[in-house]
């Protein structure tokens, strides 16, 4: 206490003052922090902060009408989903409108803008046009719908405006309003009809992959065999191709058809088979195919139809990989010829066959050359291939040399629906962007009418087709576009400033080049075609195989194989393998070792035909590998015979062989077509020659003569023995009564005659026959009067 009093009396020391100031500063830090926090909170509450606009996902499912006019009410609906880990309170869905976009590039930039960039470019409409959610739990989705009169959107002059749907709210970590999610789209604003409408051509492709094999049933009706029954799924109600026909029938489009598709569907309307594993089962979707073709025929009746070359050959692959393979390009013109006939026969419309459509519209000089070799004078390309350096979009048609016209489709519009359109939000965004770009083209030069072509993906999915149809239907009001067809668009006067120079081969997209058919594919196709030509040359009815195999060869070059090299190779192998099995139905039957005895003998060779039809114009050649030892047909090393065999039969062909020396000889049999091309493989067998010389023949003849003489001698000896025996057993004259009178003559005349003959025989010189006259006369008795005796002619 005393010490304290002293300090008080003396006043604070310097050290005490320093300690007091330090304590005061430390004690004031919490108060300062509190004051700073208190002043910052109101600022945060005054305006929502874009701390993380990806916490909530916004799906914009519907926007109607897509292109409103004055007096309309814009309705927007969709779903919001909390993707964060914390609950969101005081959530609010707002409709936002941004400034008018200046041109097509600005639209591209706005579409590419990430949702994380916040909402500074679009302002909320405000007022009562919002939807509130007191709480959004993590992982929970909520539907919303907003309806706003168009006059509340404060839209100005005609053009394309940004439109956004945002979600604001609070979280425990940030207890103030902030933008947690936003989805942008576009709103085309053209309430009045323009004076110069853009002429819009929309291609509507009907193309599918290869489904029909070259193989047919083993009957006279040639029942087609399908590799699978996938086409039936596409043709059935709700299927991709059924949707294409149903939607296209209600739209002003130009149909672009692969004739192979409708030919395959037509084959399905009759009896057909389907490969199922290792077995074959009957096809059962005839009614589906019939219905689809009937609907298609009705749909195209009043529309323009373009027929691609049969099976839609890959022009780029042919140009880059196949043109150096002999004969690879030769099938293009026939594919074009059969295309027109197929469409006209099945759909009863006259198509245009004057258009070629390379993959994605990418061209270079070699592709254009291949396209024109197929008979086309117009090539459908795309603006990302034939690029223009203009401030506006020019007409689609332009000359590129050699009397060929390039029809340039707009890349932005053509690729607008290539992503997955299954989700309603994806479709809505694509439709709005499509409409925005089409309006931007018209507004580029309002007084200059242009022609615009849309060439979508070759095989759109059902969802993609539905999205394209939604976009085209939104243009039916014809406020800034007017529909036309491809034939008319190709005939429009070209823009003088548009690019007409075809890009070089080096500019061809690497991604597309990597998908091309390899050179080996065209070499394999060439071998199949050569085998097919040889096979047709021997048939009595070659048309039965020319059509199915010719079409299969075209399918092997189809654009649909891009991205599926393994499946493409399997298809080629199946076609070639089946053709090989048919050619082997005409063959030589193998022979075992043949022995040739003597100087001349027959050598038979059997040719078998297991086909249902006959074969002709074949030649069988037999060649002796050692003509010194064995010659054929007289004095030749090679002999040949023409071959003609009915279906299901065999023919044995005989050659003459002459042996000159003993020993084995290899003989080769080979079938040839009439032009000398070998047919099938050779068949070899061995002939053993056993020669018989003149000396041997004399020895054999002498032996035969000795055998004959020995037989005669044995016969004579036997006859003499019989005579001696007879003589020994007859009665002696001394044993009788000694008389020789008449009684003896009369009573035993016959016997005496016999005895006399026997005695004479016994006494006759050896080697003579006393019972026969020296000059016998022919028997002229009654039995020998008729040459046939008792009615049966006797060979003497």
C-alpha cells in the first residue's frame, strides 16, 4: 500500500505509461473488428455478390414463344438444383435481360461465356416476376415457371437480346444475397416482317448404316439376309427414321436420301431373314417397313428430293486413300445411275442426282474431282471449309471452276444441334441460339436478300431431329426468313465477293482424315470385285449375283463406316467370304492315283456344280507334267474341254492319255474362264504308266497260240480214246454163227452200219475222221430252211 501511494504521489513513470498505451490498443482491436464487420454487412445486403454462381444448376426447359412479338407473354420454365454442400435459404429465381448483341460473333461470345462469370451482363426484370424458395437443401431440385409480358422486358430495336434465369440466395457461410446460379440464352426480337427475308434451305437427310449383307437364301426367291434387325427399330413408331419422316412431312425441307436405305426397307416388305448369332431366323417386320415406306412416299410427293449415290460412298476416303487403287472410282457413276432409278421405282418421284455431299461439307481439290467423277455438278460444302472474309454472310451458291457449283451451308446453323439433345434444356438452348443466328444474318444487310443453306448431321438422332424441327417451326411466321429448296438455292446468282477458291488438301481437317477408310480397305474391295467378275463370267444367270454383290461392294465404301474401322473390316470380310463360298460351289472333284495300262487309255476328271443355276463358258485344262512319259489327246502336253453344267449336277470329262514309258506322272487339272483367267485352284493327281511294247505283245500272242494248240491236241486225243474204247467193246465176227447172209443184213442193218462206222473209225489213219465225207454238203433239212431256226436268230 505504501508503495502504491508513493507511485500515486510521484505520478506515472515512463514504463507505466507504455504499458497503459499497449493495453489500450490491444483492448481496442476486437471493437475495431466489430465495427468493420458492422459496416460491411449492409453493403453486402445492398447488392447480391457473385461469389459462386455454380452452386445452383439452372436448367431452362421451355421458353415460349421462342421469338415473341408485341403483346405476347414470355413463359419460361425449368428446374433449379442445389449442387452445394450447404442448404440455401431465401432462394429466388429471377428473369434477367441483357443488352442487344451486335452481330453473329457477339452471339458466339455470349454462348461461350461460363456461368461462373456472374450476372453483370444481364439485369433482373424485377417486380413480381420471380419465384421464391424459402430453402433449397443440398442435392434437391425444384421446378419453377415464370411468365412475363414482353413489354416488361424493355426490349428496344430489332435484334438479338441476352436472356438469363438466375438463382440468388444465402448460405450459412455467406449469410447475404448472392447469385448462386445462372443460365443464359437468347431472345430474338423481330416483331415486324422484314422487307428482304433470308431465303432458307433446310436439308432433311434420310441416311442409315449398312444393314443388308450380300448373302441370300438358298432358294430361287433369293431371300435377302440382314446382318441384324436394327433397321426395324429405326423404322418402328418412335424410332429415329420414323421420326424423321413424321417430322419432315410437316416442314418445308429438301429431302436428301441414300437410295440404299429405301432399297433395304423395300426388301424388308417381303420375306427376309436375319442373322442371329450362328443361326438365321425369319424376319418379322414386314408391316413396319411397309408402313414407313408408304408414309415416306406421301411425305416427299410435293417436295424436292436429292438422291445421293447408292450407299452414300465416302468421297473423301476415295479421294485421299482409294483413288490410287485401280478401279476404286469406277463404281461411282454406276452408283449414281442406280440411285435415280431406285428412288423413282420405290417412291415414285423424280430425284435430282446432281449433288455430292462430302462428310461435314469438308472439301479440297481431290474431293471435288472425285465428286464430279460420279456425275455431280454441285457439291454441298460448309462455310468452315470454304471460308469467306466478309462482314456479312454471302449467298450459298458460288462457282469453283470446271462448271462445278459449291453450295455452301452455314456452319453455325448446320452444327447447332450436334450435341446431345435428349435433355429438354439442351434442346431449348440450341433452338434459341439457332433462331438468334438466323435473325442476325438477316439484320447484317437488311436490304440485301441472301440465300442460306442448313446441312445438319448426316444421321440425326430422334431427339436431334425433334430439336431441328422445333427451330424450323419457329420460323414459320416468316418474319425474317422464307423457305426454299436446294435446287433453287444452287441456282441463285453468286455473290461477287464470296470465296470461290477451294482450300488445299493440307487444310483438310485432321480429325476427319483420321476417320477415313484405309487404303487396305480399297485393296480388299478390289480383290472382291475381281473375284466377282470371274464368277459372273461363268454363270448362266449372272444378274442373280451381280445386284446383291455389286450393292454390297458399294456399301463397303459407305460414309457410315467412319469411326467404326473394325465393323467396316468385318463387313468386307463377310462379303468376300460369302463370295468365296459360292465360287467354291463349282469345283473339281479330287482324284486318287490312276493307273494307265497300255499305250492308250481314258483319263476321267469330274467337275461338280452345287449352285442353283447352271455354269457355262468354262474350260477344263489337263496338263501332263511329263509329256515324254504321258501325252494327252494324241501328242499334246495340255488338253482342254469346254464345260457346261446345270445347277446341282456334275459332269465327267474324259481325256485320252498315251503312255510312252513306265513310271508315275503328275497331272494337273485347272478350270479357266473363256478369257483365260484361272477359276478356283488347281487339282493334281498321279497317273502310273505301265507301257506294253511290241515284243511283249508278240510274246503274249505266242503264248495264246500255244494254249489254243494245246487245247486242240487234248481234244483230239480225247476223241481217239473214245473211239478205241468203243471198238474194244463191239462183238467179234468169229463169235457169231459164221454166216453173212441176208438174214444178218435184214435183221441188223442199222447195227451193222454202226459197227462198220466204228470199225472204219478204228482203222482210219490217225488224224482223220472216217465218219465225215471229204466234201460235206450243207444241211438242207427242214430245221435249217429258216435262218432263225425256231424263231431266234443265231449268231454264227
